[in-house]
């Protein structure tokens, strides 16, 4: 019987090691994430800058648009790029992200095959600047990035979208991970609340442990039919190392790192989240609290990034094959 059953009591959830929102906010986020550092992760442009300074691989930045009078510049900005992505710097939950796979005869084609024209792009950028997708509805900046050439190993595991790996990092230690795979229901976005599939990952191997959609277990991708339990993330040690290094890079003690695997450049950082969601526990079929407490018991023990990754793989990995 799974601990997240529909009518499970709060006491039972706590006994099972489930981290709830209140405990996450008060015990971990408030304690380990200095408020003055939030702008580094709430603003994707700031995140990109500190990542580049730290030598962490990130998607190419084509350019930015900051003012409404520059909106018409978007088509000129992307004319040499067959595919690109427009996103709000301070957006959340995948809102406001527009992916264009190719452009032809003045039209811009989305992953689902529908086409937009230049005016559609301008309207989208204008909405971003107006704060339609940003945290708190505040005026925003539009980022234009090069497309990620996701690794062929994920062919069929994601529907019309780039799959990403969410790794929760606590005090520099990876404590839980999952893949987020887009579906038709999620409109090609890797957002679990919109219907993407979450696949819990073994921290030791990067292999799939369990898969869920809308909180319900499933075995096969709802659109492609692929067996989700066969998924294994390549370059796993590199990915974990990059994720763990975000602790020093950001100065935040409790963060969600969103990583992608590019066919040509390998693992790269997509964004950081100072308030990572809790659905990763459902995808993994286990709670975060035991792992977090294990790290807290280490106290002020100093470890390198490599040592922290090795510790997490040993203590939080699944050893049954």
C-alpha cells in the first residue's frame, strides 16, 4: 500500500518520511536558502551568468529583449537559428516557454507542427515583458536560447518536448532524482502538474525505479508506448556532479536542479529552483525526510563535490538489480 493513497492521514505520511510543504518551507527552505540569494535562481538570466562563471554548461543564449519598443527585433534576432526557444526570465512551472523547431518561408513551426508568424512571436514576447508569465506578474525579460539537441537515448520517452532530470540538492548532496517526460496531455512540456510523466531514478545508477502520471503509477509512456522502466540516464556521474556543484555556485542549501542531456554537449544545467516541488517523492515511491536527516547528521563535515556524490550514491542508491 503506497503512502500517498488518496485518504492517507497526515500522521501516516509523516511516519513514511514524506516531506510536506510546511516542513519544506520552514525546516529547509527558510533555514538553508538565504533570501538575498533568491534572485540568482528566480531570474534565469542571472542563473545563466553564475553558471557560466562556474564553468557549468548551459544552453546557448541567442539574446534578450527587455523593452516593448524592441519587440519587433525578435525575428531579426533568430533569423540565423533554425530552431530556438523563447522564455520569460522569471517564469515558473514551464509557463510562457515557446519552442520553435524550424522556420520556413516566414513561418515558425512548433513541436506539434502548428505554425506561427512573426507577429505571433512579437505578441508572445510582448506578453513576457508585460509579466504575464512571471512570478508575481512583475515586468519581465524575454530570453531567446538555442535549442537543446536531446540525446537519442531518450527517443520515444518524451512526446514533442525535451526531457529533463530534476535532482534535489541538499547542502551539496544529491538526495533524490527523477526524469520528467512530456506528453500530449502536458502539451510537450516537462511539467508534472500539467500531465508530464515523472520517472523516479536510482541515485546510484540513473536507472528508472518507478513512473507516475497525475500521481498514478504506470509502466508505459501514454503516447509512445515505450516501457518507462527501461529508461537509464547516460553520463549519470557527470550529471550528478554538475547538479551537486550548484551548491557552491548558488550558495543555496536546498535547491532543485533541472538538467538536460544534449547529444553534442552532454549534461547541462537548464535552471535552478529555490522552492522545488514535492512530487518527486511520488515518482520515487519514497519520502525525502530520511535522506535529508542523513545529511543533517553529518554536521559541518567538509567534503568535495566528488565525495558528496559518492556519499549519496552509496547511501541513497538502490542496490537491488
